[in-house]
């Protein structure tokens, strides 16, 4: 291996370009816009969903944002106040730090507190139950299903762990003021639990981060972006590349992403070598979200080879929309959450999940028909510009936070 530089999801309503954010009636009750405080200890980088899709756009329309995290940024962001806090500790250590985190959050004097880390839920419950603060929990992953797939939990305990996580999420839906998910099927788990306000905030590209594609060299045939693991379908992609190589089709693949641990990375290298793909597979580690567009545009086709697991039966893969935003046709596993979007955009191919031969056939089909691939990529970009971007999501989030801040 070589280093490169080294139920079904609900379709999204059409949002007119340049549409203004409608301020709800409840907002008239507040003299000032609500101050939103987000906190995370798990992420040292500015996250694509929380920062670039949600909070930075809110700041642009006048919502003051306090961003409490270990993330370090050299560039100031208008409307965003960065509040440094330690991170990188284990989950048990974070529990011990909960009182200090609560003190830091209280100092922000925010109208609404926005949480996303499961390990910070004790701090969220403390803010709500002891201090009466308005809390929104962004359950951006199907954490219950993730517990069932976790490599750190013994197999016999995974069902119990999944049940405990789901119970905690339902308690959060009863206690907190708002709950957000990234997918309708994740929200279905606790949609009717409690009186908290609920919404789906789809993980759709921010067009400020994904501008119009420009013509340029595309040294790679395919690109994959996301977690690099067997459950994410990486092994299926490697097998497809091996099958193509046997046909005399030498495909250059760029993998952009992260590993569960060092052993998982070593396992990938061993597998690439065993399949004879050392000259075909290039690895780019985790990169900043602002660099994602340029990285993806190095390839001709985007791949989403997710396996048919409980988690991916509920989650919509954000990578597909990012491929389309970059003008790439997408080839994806035919799973229920993404299927309606493919039918709407007509910007790629679906293949049976886990079928390396079908994936190889799809890749070869588009590589042999570059005009078709280019047309699919154009349709994908058009769909992102017209519908599948974060503008309407920011409008929904603005209404939700404003109503929660104004509620008694």
C-alpha cells in the first residue's frame, strides 16, 4: 500500500436557492436571539455535522454560538466564541470531570445547551435537573445499534448494552427539551417518548464547504470516505478491486478515513498485501472537513459499500451526498435509508450489499462509460444544489432552538 499524499428515509423538500430563514412566531417573545452553547470532549477537530452543517450556519444568521471543546482553530469564526476544554480522556475519566464541565457550561449563560457525546449525558442531566437549563441532545448516530457492533463489548453482553443505551436515549427524550437525529429511522426509536421537541437534521453538505466542482486531474478511479473497517464494507471494496485486477482492469482507489485502532489499520495493510493490491490502494488518513471537497475530487467515482447491519439499516450515509456535491457519480449498497435519494437524483448505481462481484461490475460499467459517469455526476451536483444541502436543515434547527429558548 502507498500513501496518496503520502421504514424508509423521507425525501427532503425542495428549498429555493437563497431562501430567507423564516423566524417563528415564538421568536417574537424573546428580545434577543437565543445563545446556543455546544459542548464536546470527544472531538479535537471541528466536526462536519455539528460545526459546519449546524452551528456555523446558525452563527451566520445571527445566533450567538459558544463552542466548548478541545478543538483548536487558528481562524476566528464570526458569531462563534470558542471555549477551550480538555479532551482525549477515557469515558470513565470524563464522568469524573462532569462537575468541572458543568461549571464551565454554566459560565456560558446560554439559552440552550446542545450535547452530542453520550459520555456527557450525565452533565446534560445535571444541567437540566439541578439548574433548570434548556437541553437539546443531538443523537447523531444510532448508538443502540452501534453497541451491538462494538468491538470493545463482549459478544454475550452486546444485547444488554444495546438495551441499556436505548433506555438512556428514551430517558433523555423524556427529560430534555429537544432531541435531534440524523435519520428518520433512528428517531422512530423514541419519537413518541416524552414531550420533548423532536426533529431530523439530515447530514447534508454545506455548499460553502463544497463549492462548484472545477475541472482538474482525477488520478484515482474510485474514492471511499469514512470509517475503514470490515463492517463499513472496506473488505468488500478490496475484493472488488481484486476481481477487477484479474480482469485486467487496474483500478486506483483512494481511501480517506479513520480506523478503530492500530490493529485495525495493520489488518488493512495485511489484507491489501495478501490480495496483491499494494500498487492499487492509496490511504489518506482523517482530514479536516474543509479539505474534503478537494480530496474527493481527485477521483472519478465515489463508493459507499456499507454492509447490511442494524446500524446501516437506519443510517443515511453522508458520504453519498458529498460525492454528489463534488460532481462524482456514486455507487452504493442498496440499503433502505439511501434508496429513495438514489431514485430521486438518478446519479449513480446501487448494488446488493456484501456482493463484491456486483460492486466490481458497477465500477467497471462506469469506468467504461465516462460520458454516463459524467452525466450522473452532473445530476448529483444539481440535486445537491437544489435539494440535498443543509439550507433547509438550518431553517428547521433555527425554529426548534428558538421555540425551545422561548418556552416556559
